[in-house]
């Protein structure tokens, strides 16, 4: 399969540069993957499309302010996106102007911090900070890691809106964006409607947002990401499967967590690392429904939803979404796939 076959035409003005004015007011497309039929509604009416007893799985990761700007010894300004801590003071990072980042090159950061480039390949490098930085440093000096298709600097409001209302476990370099639509009131309404809500954690990193650069889909390699499923969540999901109740994953990160940890009797609780790569031909074991956003062309996220619903069905839905003015990507509208 060729990566270029999983593309579609998207006008620039359909890429959401800001979130909706009020959280919980995004549009919702409801897609039936069996017959391809579609309905159009609001995210606040989500409960009307999901059967009581369904388990709704949310990723409770919290986005850290992981974008830093360093100044080289010659005065050049470079952007660093911290992905994962690899040791005391050391981080794996995506760095701009990557071809110029030779090991030993030094940068100055706010607060008197110095950083030294280590080894790496492509746009990914290790960097060692002296003294070591922590979450409080990032909260003070870091920037919200908005994706590159949002063509603006982050603002104070992004600190709240690029974060789910239920986030609690810091460690992501990007938001699990399907969860950005929920408010406390919507979640309470879903519970009243008879849905069971459970939480898993997947810290979003390279595996989720690096583009596919290979000509053939099968040649792409996903990077590892960390996940965790509690005993309580694992038990609830296993019980739902035994009782024949549906499981609805909110976001591709929740899908990847469940599919990575699933065994014959449900998910295995505990911490793990996954590089699962889901593309057309994959057989889903855990997920019956999926709530997701509209994804970028030729991305692993688009391949995942195409594996779930079929590329022809997804492409038709995306073309209709463009015609009807839906907004795409992280701050865009939502799709429920049944």
C-alpha cells in the first residue's frame, strides 16, 4: 500500500487555528462504518448515539509545556520540543535546524540553564540540561506544544484549552485531542445516560505525531510511547467484554493503549511501552466504537481510522465534512465512528 493513496484535498481555512469559543460546542459527525451513513449533530448530544452500558475510555495524560527556545553561542534561536526524559537532566527532543545540531553544541535557556546536544538521528537529538530541569521549570519557562499546522504562537488560553478537563498524569508532548471536546457537564450527562467511564494513560510522543515519510505504508516505523492501565480500569473493561457491552475509545491514543494491552480476557493492567502501528488490514480486538477528530493526510492517525472504518468510507466522510464546513485537526470538530 502506498502512503500517497491516503490523502485528500483540504482547504487551508478548514484547519482550526483556535479552539471553539466555548468548550463542548464542537460539531459532531456520526459515521456508521457498516453502511457508511452519516448524521450531523453537536458533541453535547453524544450520549444519544451510544448505547447505555457502553464503556467510554478516556486518556488522562496531561500535556507538559514541552516547547523551549534556546540561544546558541553565536546568537541563533532554536526550538526544542521535549519528548521524553532519558536520564537525570537528559531528554529526547525534536529540534529545529536539526542538520546543524552536532554533538557538543551548546545552548542557553531561560533561568540560567545550559543545554548540550548529544547523539541522535534525523530531527531527533538527546540534550543534557545543566542544572537538570523539572516539571516546575517547564511550567514556568516552557510553551504549550501546539502542532505545526497551528500557525501562531501559543497564548495563555492554550494552557487551558490544549488540555482535557480530566487530565492528571503529566507527560505528553501533544494533547489527546478527541478529549478536548468534553466538559464536566458532558461527562456527567454521559454517566446519567448509563455509560461507564474509565481512564487509561498514554503519554503522547513521537509515535503519534511524526509524519509517515516512507513511500510504502508498511515501511513506516512507530516510535515507542509509555502507557498505563490501572487494575480498576482493566477489571471494568474485562467485565464489559464478558457481558457483551461495547467499548468506545476516545481518541486514537486510547485505541492504541487498549489494542496494545489487550489479551483474550481483556487488557493487562500495569505500565508498558507500545510502538503499535495500526493501518488497513489490522483486526481490532478491543474497540467497538471510536470518538476521534479529523486527521491530517498521509498520517498514522488517518491510517488508524481507515483501518477501523475503511478508507473509502473515511474518505467519503471527510469530503462531506469539507463541504459542510467542519473544522479539522487538533482544535477541530469530532467524529463518532460506530
